[in-house]
């Protein structure tokens, strides 16, 4: 079986050579021109939040024929960057152009060395009269190499307190901004990279969302990004499981082996459990920004996608190791357990809200 044939068999687009960000910019422009970006929001207005079914359909369509990095690029903007801009600077050109697909926005939150612990971030913003100066490094930022605008989470004063951070909206071509592509051949099209901010001067009006509201705003919108990750995760599981079954049935002796059927069935059960969870919590997260529900979805997505893709990759045997095979997708599937908070971090959040989640458990719960 050729690599092209295998790519079709597992329902996976082949890696895209060349400019790692070009596919994402092209896709984003196409979505904007077709008004598909606005359609992902209730009444076409990002300040009203995502329309769960529309967002799920869009992510499913993108997952069907675009590299994972392209879907990731769109997902971050749809779920987090644009709604955050709509809430804080509803008349800004970054939001207007982003909704039209003419501008790409990067959410530069993860700091050098701090990982999921945003309170440990060292990137700073210091006011100086009518201006402000930003210094620091943001690592593993989606859309970094393709962004027209950077939404930078920066420390306004020392200490881990929740109110010590602001959002700063920075044009990517501002002097002092330097972007370095990340050293990875995964997530083609995501534009992932590291953003270096060295004495970057902006007007004080670039500090958006209110003084000290950086982390509260982040948590509010990361809940919806976690929902979007759950919607995308269900699409990945459905695509991989459907393609794997077709592949196995086409090799009838394989499909008739009881061990193969049991492994496949276990993966299918896990995928349907995730789908049911996302379906039951989707509106609650989209409309109420429910942090406990979002953590539940994020934890489930992170573990389920890895299990499902790993199980299917094993069923492909040696064919899974081609350049477009499921073993590569298995590596990329680990994203669901890291981006937006590691599985361990969100499981801790689930434990913190265990009393609430248990109270709402079962058919009588308010899900």
C-alpha cells in the first residue's frame, strides 16, 4: 500500500511540505471569505459565545481533510482569541480582520519555563506614561510564525497573585518582536513557535480587558477552548475508527479475529463515552463558561484520543509507520493531553470540584 493510499485509508491528510504556516493562513482566509468563522458563534457574534453544534461541524469538516496543525490553528482562534477580543476590544481591527479571515491571531500565554503554571510566567509589562514596555519569551505558541496580532499574557507586578497579569494586544511587526519556529516536524500548518519580546513598546491602549484581569479572562475563555478540544477530539476518534474498520473489513481475516474485534470495540466504547460527555456538557460550557465541566471534558479528551488512536495504530501493524500513517497521528494525538493544560493539571481541577460534579452526577443532574 502506498503512502497516498494509506493516507486515504486512515482518513488522514498527508504532511504538507514547505512553509509550515501557509496552509493555516489559506484555510483561515477561505473560512472568512465563506463567512464560516462568524457562523461558529451564536447569532454570528463572538461576544455571545460559540454555537456548539456549528463549531463541532466546522472542526469535523476541517479534521476530515486538513493537517492537524491547520485544525489547531483555527481552533485556538475560534474558541479563545476571537471571543476574548470581542469581549475586550469589540471595535478593534484585529477582531474585524480576524472574523473576515484576513488576520491571524496568536494567543501567547505559555511562558518560558512555566508551562501550565501561568502564575509562574516571567514575561512583564510595565507602564510608562502613555506607553508600556513588554519583555519576555512565550514558548510553543500556536500561530506564532503566521500571526498578524499577538495576544500576550504579561505580568504587571511581582508575585503569583491572580490579579498580577494583563493582556496586551501587540502587532506582530512591532519592533522588538522576534519569532522563532519551534523545532518540530509535527503539527504542520499550526505556525507553532517561540515569541521573543525585547523592549517592545506599545501604547497604553494596547493593554486590554482591564488592569489585573489577565488570568480571570484567560480562565473564562480557556473553558471554551477545552470544549472545542473535546469537539475536535470526538471528530478525530470518529474519523480514525471509521477508517480503521474499513481497512480491517477489507482484510477480512483480520476483522474476523476475536482479539482484533475486542480491541476495536473497546476503542469504540471509549470514543462514544467521550462523545456523550461532550454532548451533555457542551452548552453548559459555551454559555456559562463552567470550569468544572470544561476540566472534565479536557481530561476525558486527553486520555480518550490517545487510547483510541493508539489502539487503531496497533491494528494497522507495520502500515501504521508510513509517513502519513497512524503512528504519526498517535504522536500528534498527545496534543490533547497537553495543550490547554496538561491532563494531570485538569484532573486536579476535577478533584477540586468533585463535590459539585458528584452532586450533578446521573440523569437528575443539571447537565
